[in-house]
């Protein structure tokens, strides 16, 4: 269709839509075919797309805007982890954990959220201590902070994978439960 617009009308898609606002650029038949194809793909047995999509839904968070940010950052964090980008993975997973804990404990700071989450048994004592160590790693987003502390032991694969595991654990704990 795009080639037709250029050859026949000497217009790109955007200009064509501006000149003919009621005209269709894509046929209804194509849209229906594409819809059916995606539905079939979504329901396919080969890959469980429902499970993949559901794992990122954060449906336990009642704040819709926060839920969308959590979904976005979760996807980014997973990609960073897969690409061995430890620093952004640590910062993103730390941010996700902070948001989930602050929502679940109804507190205003990460520190108080950690304390309350430990008292309410949302996180284990081991997770609590690991998260306290990593809490300061969020400041490594500022390069001068990282530089002033010299070679850091916290920006590595161990901490990125640890935070990923803790984040997954929190998501599973709240999945299917009451809204936060």
C-alpha cells in the first residue's frame, strides 16, 4: 500500500492521511488477517505468551500510572540483565523493589519500607540485609559518587542477579493477591 501511495499519489503515508483524512491506508481485510494472526500466535502452544505477559502485569498494584512504569522498568531491567549491563540492571531492579515495597507497606521512604517489610515478613532477614547494602547503590547513578568510592564491589553480576531474584520473589508473593 505504501508503494502505491508514493507511485500513484506522489505522497508518503503521513501526507496522504493529511490530504485524505477519511481514506484508509490499510485495508480492513489486512487488519482482520493481522488480528487473527496475532490472536493465533498469542494462543499458540509453542510459547506461552499469556505467562510472559502476565509475569509483567503487576496487577497487584492499584495505581495504574505506577503499574505502567513498573512494567516498563521491569522489561528494561530484564534486558539489561540479559545483556550483562550490571549497573543499569541493579539500579532498575532496586527501583522496582523500592516501589513494590513502598506500595505494599504504605510508607514514604525505602528505608522505612524495608523495616516494615521485614516486620510484616514480606521479605526475609537475608533479603533485608542484602537490600540494605544495595540501597546505597542507587546513588551510583551519579558517576562522581561511584568515582569517589573507588572500585566498588556492588556493581557486578552477583548483585544484579540477586536483585533480580528478590524482585521476582516479591512479584510472586503479591501476584493474585489483594491490590496494593
